[in-house]
C-alpha cells in the first residue's frame, strides 16, 4: 500500500514534469508544419523567381525573359501537377519521381536552347554545373573575343 502510494505520487510528479514538455514539443511541431505550409511557394511563384534570376544572370532581352517566364510557368505547373498525381496515387518509388523531374527539366532545357543565344546557353549550362569541356572551351573563346573587341573600341 505504501509502495502504491509512493509509486502513484512519483508517477504524478513525473507526469507533471513530462506532460508540459510533450505539450510544448507537439505545439512547436504543429506551428512549424503550419509555417512550412505557408512558406511553400506555388509553381508560378517559383517560375517567376527563376525567370528573374536568369534575366540577371544571362542579361536577357525583354522578349527572352517573356519566353523564359512563359516556358517556366507552363512546365513548372505541369511538373507540379504530375508529381501531385503520383503522390495521390500512392507512388513511393523515388525513381518514378526522378524520371518525371528529369522529363520536365529536359523539356525546359530544350525550350531554353531555342530562346537563348550561344553565349547565354553556355553561361546557363555553366551555372547548372553541366558544362562539358568542349562547351567550356567555346565559352572561353567567346569571352576572349569580347575582351578583344572591347580593347579595340577603347
């Protein structure tokens, strides 16, 4: 009987300490999850931000920015929708998700190739970490020609 009383008293004391900590931890996780959902950007917002980034990086002409933005708006929405359909169907195979992402990235890059000049394309490839040795040589040759032309003007 005394052991039960001590045991119940200890249990109450432990619960009085642990329960508020668990409550705080759970509420923190719920708030964190809500903040992550609020901070998650739509495919259209991501497309706009990427178009702006590329505009600065590649020194795009206004018509190029328009085409890049249009491409990204369409393709990023389609990628998002396809990924959501996979999630809703219960697909858990990562290779399927990766194949979908690669398909849309290839589509975007094919469009970029048509929109960008040779130099812009090479700078884009360099930024993405996909520049081959041949492309690096071509980019350096272009930069060398531009430097030579600037010296001739000055």
